[in-house]
């Protein structure tokens, strides 16, 4: 629930899709879901869309409900009417979408300089190919050592505080992080904990590397 002092951002990216959107194993269902989503995004009714592309309202309804197969000419007319490439109508069809599930406490341990001073880094999963750019790590700090490693890397990093309290430095700035706080930073700037105020400390660190990143 938003508060009067909190900025409100409206999501118009199209990421939210109907619950019955196909998962991608059925061509007709994939086309149906894409046509419906694109039509709604364009603000067109079924009747308006049917008139625009020159087919009956009943036929368009059958297409959107995966009750018929589209001819190539109909697909071309749909794409033209929605102002998208024909290939976009097949999005999700016969495509395997990878996911990695990591049970609590079973993520791979990342061993670094901070490990020996009470810093524990647990990798929460990693996808292959282009999705390998994202690295989610659960960081746990349990030692009040005054020796903290600093980090510097390409890309963008998001820190989300789960437990404890710490002072975290980024470049010349310092931030007091408490549960619920988030810090989004440019990874090229030197960053890391400056002071562990309340232990134990747990936070989620998600790094998004650039496309050309090489490990």
C-alpha cells in the first residue's frame, strides 16, 4: 500500500500477463496468448481488431481462444494489424524456459577473502547462456572483524537488507542499511561494509553483469 510520501511508478512494460497465458508447448495457445496480449495493449476490442485486419469477429475470437490454426496469410494480417513482426506471435512456442530451484541452505558456497573473517557467501542459483549475467548471492556476516574486503566489478548491484545493521560504503558515500533497506549501485565503484553495527547481518546481493562480461 502506497504512502503519501512514496513515489508511485506505473508499470506499462507489459510484464503482467493473464493467468491463462500459455507456457509455450502449444503453438495455437502461444499465438492465442500473444494476439490477445498485443490487442489489449493496443487498446482494441475484438471487433475493432477484426475490422482492422479484415476477418470476422468470430474468427478472431477463435484465434484468441486457440480454437483454430492460423494460415500464413492470417498470421501476416494479424502481425500487420498489431504492428509487430510475425515472429513475435510465436513467442514462447516450443521453447524451454530454464529455472533453477535452490532449497534453503543448499546454495553453493563462494569462497573469497572475506570467508576467513566470518563472511559467508551463498550462491542462490545460476542460469546458463545469456541469463548467466545475473548473480544472486545471500551474504551472512557474523564476525565483528574490522577487516572487510572491498569489491569492484562491471555491472550493477542491488543490495537488500534482511537482518542486522551495517554501514556500507560506495565510492565516497556511506549508507546505513537496516532490514528492508535497498541500495542499488554501480559495481565499478569500490564498495563494501565499513562497519558492522548489529550482528548477525544478512543481505541479498544481486549483480547484473553487462552483456560482454567475461568471467
